[in-house]
């Protein structure tokens, strides 16, 4: 008998950052923050990512980001969306976001 696959609870986040690139190592930190975010979501603006994460993913991503940034020079903001992205985010103008949950070929 097949057991039902448990539903994984995902949380939609918006991650924004401002990394001081004038300081020593700033450009490297900037690239590393972007790479970390790319592993869990997609870039929607230059320093803004939308991510859909499980609790375990979020713990790993949060720790990775905190290990990268310099809290004296950089700023990292994380907004938890209070519902599915398509219900709480309004986009005006160009939206290059790809819905990986939907059909990829149209």
C-alpha cells in the first residue's frame, strides 16, 4: 500500500540586501549574497529575491547569509509574505519571474 507523500510547508519570502561595496571585500560579499539567494529563489530586482522555502531551507539560507554579510557595513532585510505570492504581490510593469510550479513550456 502506498503512503501519501506529506505536504511540505513552504513560506514565501522577499529578501533585500544592501552590501557596502566600497569596503574591503564588499564586492565579494555582494556576489556571495546573490549566489546564496539564487540557490533558493529568483532575482526580481537588482538586490531583491523572492524565495519559497521550507523551514529547513530557511534555516540554512539564513545562516549562510549571516555568515557572509558584515553587520557593521551591510543590511539584510527579509519579509515573510502572509500568503501565496500570487495572492499578496502586485507587480506593475515588467515581471520576469518564472513560475516553476506551473507549466514551463507554453
